[in-house]
């Protein structure tokens, strides 16, 4: 009976996204399975990408999804929690305003609505909180690896993550690092760009119960969906799907995805605080131009 119930649950979780995808405009939404992991793929031919953030208190995906009921919402990058306040770990720029800064050298993605830029940067904000070439209010040395610092300054929005998985169609060596963060099969979230210029939200789902059983048993039977993907396996899969740039964002319990107001992957609660949904620092929101 338990096996039958798990099979029915697995089928229902596959059926709902298939029904949902038909109602989403300007969106190619699919759910794939790769090496036992469930991967949500939301590809956009056009749209407006924005950042939703409130550093004074954490936000829940279910609340953000209700407000952006005609959009696709995914969790953002890494953050540090100090009580109710959630501060982004790396540099985050929204509408030419620096929400946070970082001297750490990591991958980054910038956009202005018409153009995108990807690279590894080590930004240094020496004064001010305003960029985009508006007077002398700020001086930012992005120190990009091969792109132009001037291009980065012109971008009103910049998100950093770790690591940059794919750059100009080449899988980066960071995905082969031996640390647990890189090689273990975790839940993941990715912002990516295809060879044709389409942006993609990628969410690798990993069930909480499956991860608990994995720790107990060391392996999982095929009828339990629980594991995510290593960064290497995910990068290989992405490149097979014509991804030329891919930036790893937050993962584990922070992974979340909502489409048209419906939460498909919910950030997991924290046992210590008995919360059923985890609050996050910021989200990426893709809306239709219409």
C-alpha cells in the first residue's frame, strides 16, 4: 500500500505541471527527470525580469506569488539571516541601487531589459550606493574576468551567485570541485541563457523525506523522489539543452518556484522555528510584457 501511495503521489506531482503549462503565456514550461531528480524548466522567449526584495524581514514565496499572480517567481541568490532580516551574501543591484556589496570573486549576471552580461567578477564599491553612470555618487570596480567594466556599470540589475556553471558554452572547472556543496546531490536553482538568447529558470527539486531517508539508508529505492543533482551532473544536463550561460543561485531549503500564482516548489520550513515555509531574502520574477 505504501508503494502504491508513493506512485500515485509521484504521478499527481507530474500531472499538475503539465496541466499548468498550457495556461502560461510566452513560456515553455516542462518537468524533466534526470538521474532520479525532478527538474523544473521555465523558458522565456520574452518578458521583464525583476528582483523582489525586502531586507527588513524575510518574504515567503507563497505571498510573493499571490502578488505576482501572472508571473513566474523563483528564489534568488544566497543570503545571511540575522533574526528576521535577510541580507544577500553577494553583490545585488536593483534599479541601479546597491542592496548589498561583496569583494568575493564569483559568477554574476546583469541585465537591462534588452541586453545581458555574464562573467566572473570581484566588485569593489568604494563610495556611494548608486551606479548606472549617474554622476559621481558611486565608484564601482567590477573587475570582470573578460567583459567590460563599463558594461557592468550600465546594467541596472546585477545578481551574483556561486559558481558560474557554464560560460560561453563551456562547463567551468568549478563544477568539478570535490567539496560536498559541489559533488553531493542537492536541490538547486539556476538562472541561465540558451544559445538562442532565451532566459531560463531551472529548479532541481529534492523532497525533504527523501533526503532524510537518504541519510539513514545511504541510498533510495526508485519509487522515492528525494535527491537533487551535483553541480557537475546539472551542468552536463544543461549544456545538452543548449545552455550557454548558467549561474548557480541558492539551493537546499531555499529552492522555490511559483508559476501564475501557484507554488510548485515550496522553500522548506526550518525545524528549529517550526515554520512550514522558509522565508527568503529576495526573488527573481519574470513577467510577460503584456
